[in-house]
């Protein structure tokens, strides 16, 4: 598993700093850039296309929260859950402050300070982040699927 600061760079970039060497690539390398945002966009796009109600969404394995924040553009309530309390703490810090500064490792011992931030147009208050066990996650999904909201 990657350290939380590397997850911040994967989720929030900034791409031109964190992944400058890959921005001009095509194919699988470029497709993977900004992946958590793309996942959030995919979910909100499917909801719009299929007419799925946008009251609530569940983000299993939310890590540091980027997909959850992106889903909050459309969904009224998004619950992001993850096994890692460290990831949940980072997601909640971004939620509370709108951003978090961190040191991005560039090469070896060289690092640069960057800021992970969410789009100010996103209502972060729509997101709730919780640390839960795998067993509890499966129970929640099963109960919601079989018992309703």
C-alpha cells in the first residue's frame, strides 16, 4: 500500500507537478492519471444517463476521498468508507479545509510542497467519511440491497 501522501498525489495531483513526465503520454499511462476524478465522473454520468436517484451514494474504499467529492457534485449525500483511519483522516481534513498542503516526493530525497484541493464548486458538506472493517462494509451493502434505505 502507498503512504497517504502518495495517495494525495494520486487523487489530487496537481498533475502538472506530480505526473509531469506522463502528461504527454497516450494509452494506459495517461488513462490512469486523475483516475479517482474519472471514477466520480463515471458514477455521476451513469446516474444522469439512467435516471438513478441522486439522494445517496456509497464509495467503498474511498482512500483520501477524491471520488467521493466528485460524486458530491450531483449526489446529495456521499458516504466514503475505507479500512485506513489515516486515509479517512486525510479525507476529513480536505473536507474541513478545502485543501491540505503536503510534501510530494519528486526524486530520492528531493520533495516539493504542493496543495491537494477540491473544486470550490463542490459542496464538501455532502460527504461523510468513516473508517470501517471489511466485514461491516459487506453487511451495509447487503442490508441496503435487501432491506432498502
